[in-house]
C-alpha cells in the first residue's frame, strides 16, 4: 500500500499562508492506516458494546454509531491495545 | 458536589478534543490520556502544551489534531503560559472585551518539561494560585529527543544517557517525587492517574477542572519505544504499575489524602499487591536487572516502592 | 488640542509606568531587576490603588514574565513587560518566539551592561545582543521621549501590517533614575490615540477570515512544528512585516506629534545641524543630549558639525541615514556596546553597509564609549571631535578607557 509522495499538502507561497504559523488543516486528512498491515477485527456476535476499545484506542480508530462498534481502518496503526484489553476477547488482530 | 456523570455511550457519539491522524507512535499512551482528560471538560477550554512528543506529533504545520484552541510556546514555560492565558481571560471578561465568563485552561507537559526544566515555572504558577489544571504526561525520560534520562526516570532504568553498561547498570538515582513536591505547595487538588483506570482518571480530571485554583494530575504514560515493550501492552503495563504499587492511585483533596480505585482495593486486601518483578520483566529497559549481579538493584527498588507505599497508606484517611 | 496636559517631575521609569497606565493595558507581568524596578513598582502602586484595570502577574523569572505576556497576548490582551540586561538575556529564546508568533507585546528595556563582570550601569550590550530577534527597537533620549514612545509603541505593534513586538529602550540610571519635567497628555487623549487592541484577521481556508487569537469558538493552533517545507516562508513573512513597520513608525509618530506637539525628527532619525556640516556624529540614547550640547558649542565657534540621533535601530533606517549624511565628509559612529570579533560596533557596521552602494562615501569611524556606565562628559566628546580629522577610514577607537 504505497501512498503517493507529495499529495499530502500542496505547498503555498509565503503571501498565501496565514501569518504567525497558525496551523489550519485537520490531521484527519492524514490517513495513518497505512502504518501497519495488522488491523482489529471485531466479532460482533460476542461484542458486549462496553466501549473499552473506544476509550483505550490511541488513534481514535474505533467508532460507535449508537448501535454497533466499528473499526476505522483509515487511521488504525495496528497497535493491538483493543484486542489485548477487550474483556470478552472478541477482537483479533488480522493481516489485511 | 459535582453533577458530572460520565456516560461512555454518550461520549462515544460526541466529537473529541483530539483527532485521528496524529503522528504519535502506535500504542503511545499520551493520546489516550489526552483524549480521556478532554472527555472531562465542561465548557470553553484552552490547552497549552510544552515541547515534547505530544506537541511535535500533533501539530506538524499545516496539520493539527486539536479540535480546541491550543498553544505551544517553549519547553520549560507551559505553566507560565497557562498563567498568562488565565490572567488574560479573567481581565478581558472583567473589562467587557471577552464574553466568556470562565475559560478552563489545561496545561499538558511531559516529565522533562515538569520535573527538570519546567519546575521553576510550575512552582511559580502554583504559588500565584492561578486557576488551571496541569497534567503531567510521565513517560519517565526525555522520549522525544531519544530516550534520555530525566528526573522522572526510576532507579535502574536503562536510557540512552544512563545505559545499562558493564560498570553502571542504568540510572543510579530514584525518581523525583513530583506529586509530593506539588502537594507541598498546598494547592487544592493533586492526583495520580493512569489511562488504564479511565473512569478514575476522568473523574479526577473533571474534579480538577471544577476546583477553583491550581490543580495537578500526574498521569503515568508508558512508552513502547522508550520502555521497550510491545505496543499492545501499554494499558496492561499501567495496570501492572498500579498492582505492584509502583504507581499508586491517590488524590490529595484540600489537605486530605485518599487512595482511589485499584490502589484502595490493594490497601484493603494486601494479597492483591504484586512483587515489582511483574512490572519490570515486561519492559526491555529493565531487562539488565535480571542478571545475578544486578539482583540487589531489584531488591532496592522493591524496598523503595514498599517504603513509599507504606508512607502513603499512613497519610490516607480512607483505609 | 493641547488642553488638559499635566507637567510632572518624573524619572524615566516612572514616565514609562504612567504611559502604560494610560494605555489601558490588560496584562502586565514583570520580574524585578535593577534598573527597571521602578517601572514595575510604580505600576504596582497604580494597581493597588485601583487606578488601572489590569491583571498584574508578578512572576518568578524574566523568562516566565515574557511567557505570561505571550500567553495573554495570544488570547487577545494588550500586554507589557519590562526588563534589563540579564533578564533580557534570560528571555532570549522567547524574544524569537514572540516575534515568530506575531504577538504585539511592548517591552521596556532599561539598558544595562551584560555580565560578566556584573555591572548595573548603562550600556547598550543587552538590546544590541538581540537585534536579530525581529523586534522593533526604538532608543529614547530622555524621559519625555520614553513616555511618548511607549504610547506610540502599542499602536505600532498592533498595526495590521506589522503585528510584531516592540522594544522601547532608555539608558539605565542615566535616564531611568534621573528626574525630568515630563508633560503627560490627558487620559482620554491617550486612550483615544491607542484605542482598543483589534485582533489581526487572517484567512483560513474553510473558515474564512478569523481573528488570530485563542478563541473557544474557533479552535486555532498556535506554535505548530514547522519542517523544512514551511519555516522559510514564515520567516520571510516576518521580514516583510518589519519592512512595513518603517512607514508605520513614521505615520504613528506624525499622528502623535499632532496631538502632543512633540516631534523626534521623522520618527526614525532625529537630525541637528546636518544641512551644512562636514562632520556628523551618529549616536543612540541619552548621550545624544551631551553630543548636541557640544555640537551647539562648536557651531557657535564656527565649526561645521552636526548630530544624527538614531531613534529607531530596528528596522535600521539606512536610506534615511544616507540621505541625511549625503554631504558630510566625516561620519563618527558612537557605539555603546562592544565589537568583539567584528569590524566595529553594531551601529558602525550597519552604517558602513548603508553607504556601501553609494558613489560618494564619507570617511566613517567608530568610537566605542560608555561601556558599563563609564561617564562621557562634554570634554571627552570635544576631544573626540578634535581627533576625528586625523583618523583613518574605518578606524575603531575606545573613548574614555584608561
């Protein structure tokens, strides 16, 4: 999975960027999912929706939409904390 | 009495203060702690951060992972910057220039920016009594510059400036008792927390924000890179740190000490306390201690941890 | 227009404190150091008596003083601090940070020599030491000018084309602690002149034009990490801003002259007797007064000499200096700070560079004087004028050393 070099941020001239070094772009544009080939897979039949994986994820890569817990592969760095901490062990780290 | 009730299902549907896409390592505890502290905010909040892993990895120009107003100035002065923001917010409201009656100010800093270079600014800000929360993200070394030892590095730990060598096995000094130093300033609220015990951390963060005056939370932040462990056991290591009483969970609330969460359970049931080897053996930075010539160091560390634990228990009112 | 003025006997420090009081400053944070102490002491009296609506934060070091000002200024407050020599040296990293973050902080620097050896008396080594920090530097000759310049400084710093911090300097002890009749303007005139700080608006894609302050409604990130792809651009923006400040300093000075009746040359340089002089002296700060006295004396004797008092050192008014001295044959640059390892003192080096591209270049010499508060009486300056014709171009001499 190779990211195209140079696509992340178009370089602007000094007259165009705001003064003072005020950062303006959301880091959500930076899809860190390609840091690791390992991703969590949640077994929905066993998941108790306790949301421990959500609160312990360093990258906010687990989401809750009110009904089910879902993984955000775009941002997951494959650390495996969710799989390690899940109380019912319904998350397994798989290679995608 | 606070009416704050943390509902994880509600919180999981709301936008967070820190966003994905930051460049912190996989398995780093700092974004977990920051996320949990920001779940406890109650209104307009401004965050100031010292130079360190958190600052550098979340704000690589022009990208930012912060969803709330944020400022970084320098390494040693985050407490002074937070004082300035707090003083300005009060006077601007008094003069009718700002519409915000109360802006909560949170300062995040690493152990380098607190124990060592930042202690002057922290001590000054605490003495002046500004109303802000200071969260210490303690990964026990100068991780951002390459794992050098700091005042927060424990005895025997191998860092790049105290490497485990043939003659000197790691750091020869004990960890500076920063929370005790802060308590000595007699501020209204001081607490220790870990991201593994998140309900405890969120409750303490909310309490610290609500208290009027300077407050301090010392959060343990394991570092897979620097402590040399697998990324997936970051939270597990926090639990081990508390179970071995290496990092007890307590709070100092207006002069009254209390143990909280798991540490309270261990105090009431001493058989739950684990030996320090449980904490040391999963980390590469302590692996040199498991040789016959370095065994006395483990014993010294165990004695130190036990002495601190007994002293803490004697001060607590809820045992 | 000139009504309701008050004449008070004030020293330089007190004059600055009065100016700060009248300018409706929001946050003042300072740490004591001789000879700046009286500014903060006087201001504390105003705060304790309730005469100012201001948050006064007495910090534990000068580094924290400027940090508090940076934090407060980022929130949109009007801020002020004051320091000298060692304190300024301690704040060194934050000087660059304050100008890099484009915060309009005003600082009074009471010039004092840098240690070692420790010395509490005047020389310009402290403010010359940070001349590349992108702060605007204005050197005041006396307490009256210190009062006037502090008021102008807030306008200059907060101007939307500038947005840079400003350093107002006075000579330690010689001006800071000596009494002068200072004419203060009335409170409403000053308040009307400085106005309220209006935050600079910047254009953010997706958000449009937003004020550049920490605002809970619009989360901005200040002080991000720049890699090699953006740092250069941010520095060029600062370069552009300090170039813009030349016109702004002049305009604000002229506007102030209308409400007060006092002018200091054109705001950048203040000349005396240069129309017909053969020999001119460039000098900063209070010594200009002594030089002017000697120049007047020598002119009465028929000698064609003149004085150029450099008021603004940063940005360096090279064009103005070259124009004012175009018919002069010998230019003597007096520097009150050392020239270690360089061709001469800082002002001398820049003056020489200003003339480099001109076809007609005067003989420029350098006198380093007054280090550590060494007295420079009129007799010494007369001796200097006598020596000038015999010196080589580019020669550096020390005035008054044994």
